[in-house]
C-alpha cells in the first residue's frame, strides 16, 4: 500500500485492523517522522530513545552532529562533536573531459 504524505500530515493508524502494522508504523515514524493518529505504542523501534531526527529523511545530515564513544576507564558513554580528520574537498569532474 502506498500513499503520498505532506509535511506534518497525520495519517490514521491501521494497527487496530492489522496487528503486524504496529511495528511497521513505529518503524515509519522512527525513520521518516510520519505520525499515525491512534497508534497504540508510538515510540522508537530502531534508533535510541534520546535520538533526535529521522535518519531516512532527505533533510537529515549525513555526517550527524555528535559522535558516540564508550570510555572504558570511566565506564560511560561519551557524546563528542563530530571532528573530521580530512577537510572537505571539492572535486572538479569536468576538467578531465575538457577539450584542450
């Protein structure tokens, strides 16, 4: 089944009719941010509960903002800003094909 959804449009839940739709609607909300009205258990299913955003949306940043690491000395999870070791490069793909 397919449908088109506008930004911030709420769809009716079919979890009452089809038991298997419960997990599918949770996954769609978690990954894409589509809200289902009347869903019995609308919580994250694939990402962490403190996660912000919906990773399958086109407006989601590909690199993310924070990096998660586990510190074995303190036995804690540490969130650090993303740090790139290599600068972003702009590649010129047209030059090799230019007629000289």
